[in-house]
C-alpha cells in the first residue's frame, strides 16, 4: 500500500502478505480490497481474498476468501460495486459474487463460455460483461454476458462468442456511454472497435481500430474523460514506446491524439487512471441541472427496480430511509 502525498510523490505505507501470486486486485470500497490468489499447480483451487484495510494501524485483515475455480488472473467490479467477477482460464468460466455490506462475498454462480474469459470488463451502465478469448477457439473470439442487475447472475448473449478481425483478444472495455466496446489484442497489438446493441448486447465490428505497433506490444487500454489511452510495451520496429492517447469519434472511429509519450521505463504495460469526480446534485437524476418532477419519476422507477442509484444510504437495501434521503436532498436543492 503506497501513500500518495499532495505533491503526487509516493512512499511505502504498509506491506501486507498474501498467500500466492496476487495477479490482480481491485478496491471494492474505501476499506475493502479484493486480491486474487493465483496458483498454476494442477488441481489447486484459485481464490479471491477480501481484505479489510485499516489506515489507522495500518493493517490488511482477511475477512473472506472464496473459490474462483482453476487458474484465475483477472477481477472485474460492477459499476454499482455490488458484484465482483473473477475469471477461470482452466474451465472457461466467470464466477459472479455478490458483495455484502461488510465486504464479504456470496457466490452467485459459475457461468461458462466456450473460450477463455481474459481481461473481463463491465460496461459503465452495468448491463453487459465482455472478455477476450485469447488464443482459444481460433484466437479471435469475444465471449459476452448480460448481467442481471438484481442478482448479479450472468447469461450468455445469443450469438456469442463474437468474432473479432484481430488476433488473440485479451481485454475489453466499454466506452463511457456504453455504446462501443474497445477490444485489445495480444498477437497483432491492435485495438478494435465494436458497436454494442443496446437491447441485446450483440457486438458488431465497425472496421475501425488502431495498431499500436509490433506483435505483442499492446499493453492495457483505459478510458479517462472521454479519451482512450493505450500502452505500447516496446520499441521494436518503430523505435517508440509509452502511452498513446486516442479519440473515440461518435461513429466509433479511433483517432490518435498527439504523439506517443515515452514513459521512461522498460516495457510499460498496465496503468491506473483517475480524475476527481465532478460536483453533482445527487437527486438530479436526469442530469439536466434542474430538480423537477421528472427527477421524482425517475427515482420512483429506480427505487421500484432496486437500482443502485436509488440506494441513497448505500446499504444495498431499498427502504423508506432511501426515500427520506432523496426527498431531503431534493428539497435542499
């Protein structure tokens, strides 16, 4: 755990011990950290371990561990933070967990695909989960699931896995408006753009993409403030490496923005992006800058659907307390 100072400098704040190969980790909340226990030994179950973070001690205390199946290297958190998904490359599956208020997990179920489920990503609207099939099943497949917003269960989307024009899909991220999926590929180092059918989740290749460079040189792709960023891991063939900014146009076309920025290190791969949240008026549920009857109607609909946006006290229950908090915030403007 690193402490980040006001000037951006970092210092080691705490070192915790985890049993084996923490290949991925996700902050589920300000005080709960999910970490993979990855082990390649045959017939050894991999797990996800939940730790309680206490800054005052400081300490990481295990509060739960759950089986994720065989070899698991990736975690994906639902935008509502109510569900956590873990891949299993041995059995081509994703395990869905419900995140309880105390940070422990309940196993929702194991959901199978005909391919690997590498680099899974949930669309920002929380409705769909896509992943990369890697070198399995022809090295061009994208498994796809619909996410049940109440239970966290996954259902395989009809027509999936979808075929990519790229080689070895390894990561999928949804655009901020959930209209497009960007698929990163390991073998040909390309990012390909797909349209997401808003009713079915079906993926359609738009023929747009970006080639980061030499085979295997594409690292991770992330969105920040409407722009996509991708890492280039080596200087082979083009003499550059580092971070490339990309603009996603309304039609799905990817256009490079500026030149590649050298990260000054060897083989840049993953990245962490962050921007401070914009000030919002929480009861302004249609984001039009006004509080009107429309916002009340939207709240009622969300409340009846047990939508996280109507869970105003974040206790994962929809009760009169949430109604009272909404009314209070609405009246306060």
